[in-house]
């Protein structure tokens, strides 16, 4: 899977998303301008020591991203979509794009990709969820649809053992 952040602004969100990407074997694609430097200490703190393991790509613009991934299937996460994120069938090479925290994906991009726009249902009294939370919700649905291929079945305890492991 691939997560795309279009002009992310908050380093701690991107750091958290990077950590989620490492945990799931997902590539992270960042489209400039970024609201921070890739050396930002808040970015690194949120990503903990996992940032070094992240497969990350940076693009100068959305057009640059599209040119480097011709024919890629890109879902656009937006609060304005007709369909929810659970109504689509994700494939392992798909891209899921999220917009910047203050404005989302530009509407000029959304209208060109209407059929691939997806949303997370929420109360009408709130504008949006936190970006890192939105990425986790949709990414894990995509991975669930693929039977969590390549991810471990369960975690081991640190000091003790589960009863069926003894």
C-alpha cells in the first residue's frame, strides 16, 4: 500500500503517519510544499526511532507525483466524497491520498477524481478527524481487505507467555 500526503503542515502528524507506515510495510509519499523540514525534531519525535526504516518519497507537486506514477490508482480521502472508505476494494499497489490539515485536498484535484474520492463517516458538527487518525482508519481497512498480508498474526508478551504458548 501507499499513503500520500498532499502538502502536510504539521510535523507530528507526518511523524505519526510515518510510524504507522513502518508498522504496516506501507510507503509514504510526501507532496511539497511541506510545512516543516524533514529534519524537524517534532517529526522525528513522533516517528520515534522508526523514521530511519520508513520508505519515503518526496515530490515537488501533485503533477510531479502523477508523472512518476502513471496509471496508479489513487483514492482521495476527503470529507466531501459520496462514498465511504469501506465501499471500495483496495489492491496492494493502491495509493490513498490525504490533504493538508487546514484545507484537505484541493477541490481542483478532487473534481478530476470524483469516482475515487472516499470519506470517513462522522457527525456533521465536526469538520474532520486528525490526519494521522484518518490515515490509520483507512489504511487498516485496506489492509483488512487484503487479510493483513505480510503482517504478524499476533504479538508475543514480553515477560510472560500466553496459555496456549506454554
